[in-house]
C-alpha cells in the first residue's frame, strides 16, 4: 500500500510555507514532491546492490529552487518549450508574451516558481494552481490540477487536467532531470537510450521552430535502436551543433491521446532502468547541455552538476504549435478539458530487453 507523508521543506522569500510530500510503496521506492513548482524533488529506489539511489537532480532547499534556472523536476507551464518571438495570434487577436532572459522567445513559463495547493488522498497527491488571466501575457483564468500516483510496480504516474474561462494555449510537462547512476556528479553520456520516434521538428538559429518535420533516418537523432547517449554526441550534424547536444522535440510513433511507450533508458553502473509512457504526441529529449550555466552552483548534497549531468524526457505537444497550424493544436477553449498522462516506471536490470513495448 502506498503511503503519503508530509513535512515542512522551508519557506519562500515571501514567507510562504513549502511542504514536501513523500509517496512510499512496498517495494522500497520513495518519491518526494514539493508543492512549490509541483517539483519532483527526489526519486529514490534500490540499485542492483540494494543501495538506495536518488535518480533525479535538484536542490536541498527552497532558496535554490527559487533562484535556479534549470527547472529541476518542476511542472512547466503555461507553455512548455518555446513560443517563437514570444507572440501568437488566437482568434484574430495578437498576444505578446514575456520574453525569457537572453531569449527572443517565450520559454516554459513561471509555474516552477509558483506555490500549488496540495491535497492527498488514496495514496496519491493532487496539486492545484490557478493561473490568472494575462499571467505572462496568456489569456484566460486557467485552473491546473496535477496528480501524482506511485504504484507498487515502481511507476510514478502524472496526470494533468486543466480548464480555462477564455480561449488560450496550453502545453504542460514535467521537467525532471534523470541520472540513473545516482547523485555522483557523473554525466549521462554513458547511459543507453531508446526512443520510439521516427521524426523530429527542426530548429532555426533563434531556437524557434522552422515548421519542418525531419526524419531521423541517417541522423544522430535516431534512437529507434538503443545506443549510448554520448555515442554520436560529437557528430558534425547541424541540429546537434546548434544545440551543443540533444535538445529536440521528438515526434512519437503511435497515436496521440493513447498511452504509449516513449522509450527506455538504463545505466550499466547502477542497473537502474527507466521506461517512460505518455498520451502526448511528442517528447522533448534534452541532454542537459546548459546545466553548468545554472544560476545556482550546487545541487543536492553540494554536488556540482556538470554539463550533461542529467537527461530529460519531457512529454508534451510540439514547441510553438500555436504559430504552426500543421502542428497538433495546443488551443484550449472554455468548456473543453485539457488532459494528459505521463508515467515513468523504474526497475533494476529489467529493461535490457530494449524492444519491450
């Protein structure tokens, strides 16, 4: 039976109390989630030697989550990824968004710096945030619920629900950085990865989307067969050079709206395997290329996370979809309900059958 316990994690600069909720199952897995940013602060499970291993990156205190720039573990919204030139037109009206620091685009949003209202029931945790009309320039009062459930087979299930009182755009995800080696300051270039993705969407130089959908055939973005994340990291491929690594919207094979496997990753060092699933049409695969530029210099236990110290599998819709009509729509209207489900399932030496679906 999964148990939910809570304890104080600290306070924000504004004096808001931050609570950590721990979900524990009978298999020795524990997930800690903060009501600040809806943040997955830790995921701990035994490795192949039975040693408890925390496989997500982050911080030990509220101040670092307030000051950090990497979105460690957070709910990302209102719009995951980039909206080109921080503008869009909806129903004939132009909306100008706040530009992200150092960007000409809008990136991710501010949900990671907001306090959610929490409630626990039936071994699960539900977090709610009401984003006011025109927060960062987005129209509509938006009510978002994110529910976290830990299963006995070591899966963290994240379900999202949102409604709005005015037409708006929405693209939610979780921004956990995984390192299946644990908190040892290593990179993830030695991890093995497979992705069920045959196409990706192309960047332009400003990191906005060109609108082109590109086959992964004969490119270093082809992870349909398992390979090391670092195996082709140095390839002379324009999209890889532009991002100094992997930082791409990978279109998932299969039908959007149906739960399907994103892929699987594993560490030979710890034996820990991760399988990811989603109802979303895409996943953003990020290899932590800019982690070393974080505004907070140390992670958990004072560890300095290196460049490529973690990888993200951010299940979502396509970046900048509102400005590319041939991309799946991210428009949400009054009377409609946004729904999404993503799950991360962990095991030890069990997903080496990398063709498993």
